[in-house]
């Protein structure tokens, strides 16, 4: 066998080896993709199972609250009304539509009003929360649980046990411009607040949620942290959202 024939055989063997390596790499890539698909399918199945479980738990909770309502309303109509109000709030908070990017603005406004009323009943109307609204909220959408987070923040960190320092909340929608304002007197003894953390942590979190949904020019979240008062002003320009 000549030297050239030996070179030709060696070259052919190298090409065959390279083809086998390329084929093995391709098969490995396919196997990796199939594994990733299998993992995603498993994660999807687990997520669907978790979703079903989440639906079962609220259903059980509603039935339990209805049972409690039947038991307590005979002794106290007021207590029964509180149970029903709470049940309706939990039904809304855990409903599947709250998992959407946006929900009905009117529903969020109603949820805030229910929350305020429940809080007033809790303290036998010895606290002062003033809520005013103006405009028709029926035909607009909003990121869920934004408004209630603003209100919860004010209730948690504010003081409003005197009509002169009431927690004031205003919602208005005029000419497609929505404004939600919450102003509370700061609690001079914040260390006595349960679950005390940095004031406004919830507010900082909703800033991030808003930025992922609305263009920066179509919304704003202004925080005025004064010496005695804390004010949050949230706005949405629906005219800009439609462009």
C-alpha cells in the first residue's frame, strides 16, 4: 500500500470519526431538548395541580364562613354581617380574575370600600376613614390589588382615632384621568405597630408591578413623606394607554 493510499485511508477515517462526533453531538442536543420539554411539562402539571388546590381551599373557606354565619347571625346580626362582608372580600381576592394582568377598576374600588367598612366595624367606628369618589369606573381596567395595598399601608402605619386627623382617601376619574390619593397622619409610635418593617415597603413593591404593565408616561406613583403626614398619589392616564 502506497503512502498516498495510507493518507487517503487516514483522511477517510478522520472524516468518518468527525461525522460520528457530529452525529453524537446532535443526538445529545436532541436529548437535552427532550429533557427540557419533559421538565417544562412536569412543571406545568405541578402548576396546574397547585392552581386546582388553590381553587379548592377558597371553596372550603367560603363554605366554612357560611357555616359560621349561620351560627352567629342568630346571636348577633352585626357579627353575621361582618362574616358575610369578609367572605365576599376573600372571594374577590382569591378569584381567578385577580391573577390577570388587569381587572375591572370598579371591582377594585368596591374592594377598597369593603375593606374600609370592615376596618371601621372592627374598631366599632371609633376610627375615622373618609372615602370619596367621583366619576364612572365601570369601563376601565387596572393592575389588581394596587389600590388596596396603598390603603393597607396607610392603615398599618397611620393614626386616625380623631376626626381631625382622619385617614382620607379619594378616587376620581375625570376626562379619562384616574387619580387615587391616600393621606394619613403618621403614627408617632411606630414601634407599637404589629409586623413593623420599613414604612412603605408595599408601596415600593407596587412601583415595580406598575412599570411592567404601564408605560412610564401613562402612570405615576408619587409619595410625599412629610414630617407628620404620609401621602400617596397614584394616577393613570387612560388616554395615553389607548395610543
